[in-house]
């Protein structure tokens, strides 16, 4: 990849095309804030996190998996927990309410929210553009 040929404007389009903003956006942040990420992490570490998102999950972004008595599996970010229920944000748009009577197993997930293979269909130029865009997200 020729990293010097990356264009931030084109990278922003890649960021939108891959729906990165849905989890790393302002309002419904389910993933870490990417502001300054390209300055805090090496390019290799940043792309390792993108390519292998479950390799190292920050505790603040570790999902919880709940298996219900009916065998249904929910995985999401705990947004509210009480002795009576758990509210899980399972997608940027969906919150699931699970009562304590329904919970059979509650455990931390070992799988990242970020899908594996997210950039597998991008060509080298698009990856360089994405990196150029991430570099513009400075604090």
C-alpha cells in the first residue's frame, strides 16, 4: 500500500461506506472515539485493531452476552443493570430489555462489536484513503 497516496476526503467516504460512523460517531458511540487514534497508535496497531477487532478489546467496550432461559442469545453494551433487569444496546439503534427471570447466563463477550473482515473488500487505495482520513481526526 502506498500510504502517501491516501486522500482524506476519499477516506471519509470509505468511513461512511463501511458504516464506521454508526459505532464511532458522536451520539451512539458503541466503539472508541477515533479522535487522535492515528496519533496514539502506530499504523500497524491501528490496522491490526481493524482487521482483528477481537484480539484486544478495551474493557470499556467489551460487550456482555446474555443467554435467556428460552435459549436466545443477546450480545451488547450494558446501558443499565439492576437486580430486576439488564438493558443491552445490541446495535446503534436497538436496545433489548431482559428481565432477571429470563436470564440464564450473563458473561463478558470475547468477541468485539466491530465485525471481522470489515475492510476485506477494500482495495489498497481505499485503505490508504481511510488511513489518511483517520489521521485528520485530531484532538
